[in-house]
C-alpha cells in the first residue's frame, strides 16, 4: 500500500502538485536553466515525508486538492485517455542512428515488408546520449544533445513507416548518458572524492536518483509521442552493473537511502503518467536474468516492481550473455533454445503471480540474439530462440544486432 501511495505522490510532484511553477522561476531569474525547475528526488521526498507517509497525511493532501477540484467538464477533458494504436503481435528489429538516415531506411522497410516482421525499434536517444533528431525541448537545446541529427524530419519519418503499416518504437537510452554527464557535471555519477565516475569501458553515467534527469528524459519521450510514435521504449533503465564495486566507488545523491529499485520504478511511473495524455505505449528493457533473479542484482531492476508499471517488458535474453551453468546449462551460448525456454517460463510464472495478486503485468516481448559474440550465430540459432518463445505462448519478439545485419532467413 505504501509503495502505491509513494508512486502516486511522486507523480503529483512532477505533474504540478507541490512543485514550483516554471513561471515563478522566471520571475526570480532572468536566464534560468531549464534543469532548475525540479528539485532532486531526495529533497522532495524529504519535504513531503514520503518515506513515512501516513494515511492521515495522504488524506489531508486529498482534502486540499478537493478544494481546487476542476469541474466535471474539465475532469473529462483531462482524464479521457487518448486512443492508442491497436495492439498487435510485434516482431521487430533494432535500427541504429545510421540505419534510419534517409538514404538507408528504405533498405530496412523492404526487409520488414518482405519478412514476418512488422516493427522497428529506432534510436531516438542513443548510448552516447545523442538524439537522432532536431529537438525543441528546452533542456536538450541547453546542452546541445541534438547537435548531430541523422533524421531531418522525425514526424515525416514516422509517418513514412506508418504508411507501410510498420509499428514504430522509440528507443531512449536513459541513465547511461556520457554526453549529459560531460555537459552537466552536476548530474553525473560521482566518486566519493567528487570526481566524475566512469565504468570499466570509460563511459560516464548519470545519477538515476536525480529527478531533473527524469524530466529531461520524459520531455524527450513526450515530444516523440507528439510526433506520432507508437511506443516509447526505455533502455539502460538501471544502475551500472558490477554493483558491489560501483557502490564502493560512487556517492549517489540519495539522502533518504531509497532502494535502487524504487528510483527505477518511480521514474517509470512518473514518465508513464505524463505520457498517458498521448496515444503511446510505454515499454522497458531489462537484463535477461531479471526474469529469474529474486533481487535487483544491484542494478535496480525487479520484475515484480517493473512489470505492473509498463505496457511491455523486454528481457534481453541473449544466450551468450549468461554465465556457464545458468539454469543447469553448461554453456548457454551453445543452447539458445534451452536458455530462452527457461527464461520465458520464469517470466511467465512471475507475471502469473502478479495477476493472482490483482496486478496487471506487462506483456512479455523478449529480445533475441541475432549477432555473433562468443560464437557465430546461425539461422538455426535464431530460429531456435523464436521456437522456444512461441512454444511458451509468447507471440512477440525483437531482434538485436548492433550493426543491423540481420539473418532474414530466420524470420521469413
């Protein structure tokens, strides 16, 4: 119950209740930063005592809200949910920034139309924090993360795909953002000595506890929704891996000692609430092992917390990424069918438990490995993953290949 109350009040904070308006900020500063409109999560949670919210506190806030309750006509206008695209059994491929250029996209439209596919996942905000289009979001303009667009007119681009009856998914990399970390150091994950932290690959991340980041990302998602995208997909919606070491090195901006999983879930809840005004679905990618792990593995992803918040959940069940003897499989990379089968069984079981508890879990739509890593992946390897998924009654999937070089014979 407290978790539901917590999510509800966080949503109110970012949708206007209890927050300082943009206008008042402008009254006191001539050239305010667009990142200064939101206090960090710790401050707001501390101010509103969300960690220890009682029924009385919530009741008092409800009574105050009723005094300014909108008319029935206003309520109808603000609560009427826009018509979303009809749900379909999505089968799609990932397309990077280069592949969605005007001179390249027709190749992938032809690939989709001449196969069993019907969807594309397009990079909107990539692993480097760069946007693929020219944005009008104030926070984006401030840092210049759209300075190198690969799509001239995103709205026309989306319309072109829809004319071919291709379902469109916007991939937005969330908390892995070296560009923002470098241009807005105050949002970067920092070491305990105050210097900016980088992962083993030298990549900088931003702090998932900071609510300013939530708004930055959500503003981008809202703009893309306005352009007509069918679905927003959040990737890297997590804390850095190797958590035991990272937690020793990093000083998170988390004065209230909130769980990592609460930061992740609250961001998704807040973002989905803002996107509820648009005809768009919300999905998220999670580590493959999230289907099975009983804890958050130090990255903040727990199936039971995330699945009820989004419309679709996509575990990245790449066999090559699993450790030896996972699920009793000596070498998961060599047994894609067995690996996928077990992962999907666990995912389904956890969703069923959520349903038993009165929750409405997300539709499962796994990522499939269509790339070489530890070994060369053949048409048969890709087909075996699809076979395992379908045998478990799961009718949707996405194929990943970073270079966008797909094995067409496996899905034709």
